[in-house]
């Protein structure tokens, strides 16, 4: 596992230990200061929590095993998703306490998700792949609205949307541009893809991946040289490689779509 993936897995494990300590302390205080009936209820609650704890612990261990062996294990991955969704807020809070930025933690989650998706070895027909891009990739001075109809784009080459059109045409995948999470979810429901290549910032990619589970999503982080949500850029090589992974199960060639000025972006 690379450092980014280890960071998120480590925070999950730390979150599990933290919750265990809190539950153990609460159990000790309640058992020694409650009536017999309350103790009985506590025992039932304890066993319920113990089962949940076991599922989460197995989920974390399963994620480590999958990433270490680089081999897909669907059952363990489902348990891992339960662990991630349960402990994600705790991991963020602990990370902030330890001085780790939320964006770094979310980037680590995206890296882990991408690796898990790639290990599934999916082969998906082009029409069932959705290339989902954020509206902030469009040049801020452009008068044409492309979120309702992406083909309103005039293909002037002033922003990365032109190159994303070229990628969509070359591989036969669908392209949609969303202003936010609500519209992105609308496009997913409208087109009913089997897989998504999503471009966004750490926050939107993280929430989008979680919202669409268990649908496979490969996330590509945008870069923000002018700040968030304004004339953002994307690494087109990474976008094309993500499409190739869904189509062929691997990167089959060097990326061929180029657009000067838009080839540099954040690495996931």
C-alpha cells in the first residue's frame, strides 16, 4: 500500500480503538452504578455492540488484506465499506486532532477507493460508463450553459471541457457536467451507468463515492490554481487511464488526447 492509502486505513484503526476505549469506560461506569434491570439491558446492548465491533474490525482487516495482496475479495470489501461509512466521521475528527488536514484524509480515502475499484477487474461497455465533470472546469467567462446540455459547449479549447468531449467521443462514453452533488446524483439516476469516472475536489469526490456505493467510481482530483470552484484544471492522462481501466481492465496505451495548458493536475 502507498502512503496515502495507509493514512486512511491507519485512521480507521485508530478510530476503532478510540470507540473501543469510550465504550469500555462507559460500560464500567454504568455497570457499577445501575440496577439489576439496567445491567441486563446493558448486557444485551453490549452484545449488540460487540457484533458491530466485530464487523467493523473484520472490515478494516479485510481492506488491509485486499490492498496488501492486491486481490479483490467482494465479501471482505462489503464489510470494509461498512467500516468506512461507520468510522469516517471519527477518522476525520481524529485526523484533525493529529494535525492532518481533512483534504489529505479525503485524498487518502479516494486513493484507497480507486485501488479497490481497479482490483475488481471490471469490463464495462462504453455506453455504460459516465464521465462526470464539475462545472468549475468550464472557463468562468464562457456564456454557454453546459450543465443542462453538455453539447452546448462550442469546443473552443479555452478550458478542459473541449478535451473531455474529445475523450468521450473517442471511447464512446457519456459525458455530463454538474454544478454540485445534487445534479451529479441526478445524472447518475438519469443515465444509470455501471461505472463512473468522476472529476472533482476532495470533498465532492468523497461524498460522491459514498453516495453511489456500491457502484464503482474512479475519482480524479482536479487542481485549483485560481482557488476552489474557479477555472479548475484536470490531468487528462489520469482521466483517460480511468476510462481505459473500465473498458479494458488496464491502461492499454499512452493517453492520446492532448490539450495545451490542461495536462497538469493533482495526482490521486
